[in-house]
C-alpha cells in the first residue's frame, strides 16, 4: 500500500524556519518525482516545488524561490522541504504528492506563520 | 507561467444532475492535465489524468475531455458523495499550475 506521511509542521514566527518531511512507503521511491503542494486556509491548491527521481532536477514556484529548498534521501525514502524566511502568506497545509500524475498524496501538515 | 482559468467557481446542483466544469489553458499544454476532487479537511484525490483517462477505482460517471486548450470534467449523474471542490492541474511545464477550483454544492 502506498503511503505518504508528512511531518514537521507547526507554529513559527515570521522570518523563522521549518523543515518538513514526507516519508514514503509501498512503492519504488527512486522511480518517482516528488512534489510539495500547499493550500492556504480557505484557498485553492498551489504547486510549490518538485524534485526529480534522481534529485538532479529541481523546480520552485516563484513565491518560494530562494527561500525554500527541496531535497530527497533515497536511503530514507523521504522528501524534505526546508523553509526559511517564512512569511505570514506561507501559512498553509503542505501536502507531499507522488508525481506524476499526483495519484497519491499525504494527509498534509499545517504550517502557521504568526507572531 | 501557464494560466489555468477554471469555471465556474461554484455551482449549485442536485443529485442526478449532469455537471460540467471547464479549464482553459493560456497556451497549449497537450494532454498534460489532471482533475482532482477535494473534500473538506482531506487531501486531493486524482480523478482524471492525461486529460481523459479515468484513474483506477474512480466511478465511470466521471469523464474528461479536451478541445484544443479547453478541458472539461463531466459528472454524468451527480451523486451525494460528489459534492466537493474540483481542481484542474497542468503539468506541461514548470511552474505547474492549478485552476482556481470549482465548488459543487447543493
């Protein structure tokens, strides 16, 4: 059974940092791109970042470029999102998803940026 | 970035109705489009991939089609469990972009 389990969310002050993790199981992790998608409270879905199966190719939304870093560890079957210089508008539920075509998603982890 | 214009933003429907939701891409995206259903407090669920392919386990009342840069999700006979928000996503290039969402309500 494919499972994606996010962790690492929480309350952080503006300018702070958080590192999200997504633990994958039930499939050949090294064969898939992985992606982070977020959803601000009451808003729609926003693609955030994707990383290729090898980790060689990485893509970011303009809204997070230079502040967020995606990475993956094949030994741990995990993908990470290091979030720095957090702002109030980064407040959202963050989902990891197996791409493409995003057939499996995690349950999400809430990140709240507030003083 | 490719813009995905999704319409309507919301619609009222009844059980048994035929429902149509449209996404228009700002440029050609081939068939690199998926449709997702999201219920409150839950992760999105894949319904359609490659513009018209039904994901395994998804009821056949859901279908997708393409005409140029216009993409349509159709629910042939709305069921009580279909009241949700629906999103399209283009993955033709980066940044990938979602439509704004369509809330289907009673």
